C-alpha cells in the first residue's frame, strides 16, 4: 500500500472585525473577516489528517482576499 502525504494550510472563520481597516494591497477600507489558520499533514495532498504547529489568527480583506496577521492591525 502506498500513502502519499503532504502539508496544507487550512483556514476557517467568517466573523467581521469591529473596526474598519485599509487593505495594503488594494486600498479598500472595510470591515475585514477574522480567520484562523493552521498547517495540517494531509493524505494524497487533500485529506487533512492531523494539525501541526500552532493556530494563527489573521484578518482577510473582503475585496481581494489578502491576509494579514491579526497582531499587525
């Protein structure tokens, strides 16, 4: 039996931030979306098996989907 493993960064979350931020990439001024991301070991580069590393908090621009560390804002 052959197993092909890899890693993948998975992100989840849909809550809006309380204040507005300006995106450094596209310049949009809006309430960003709070996200949490984590690296996972995957089978066949698709199915997440178990998490590796610490969870990272970030915010995402609703216009261009650029992500920034939550501590930067």
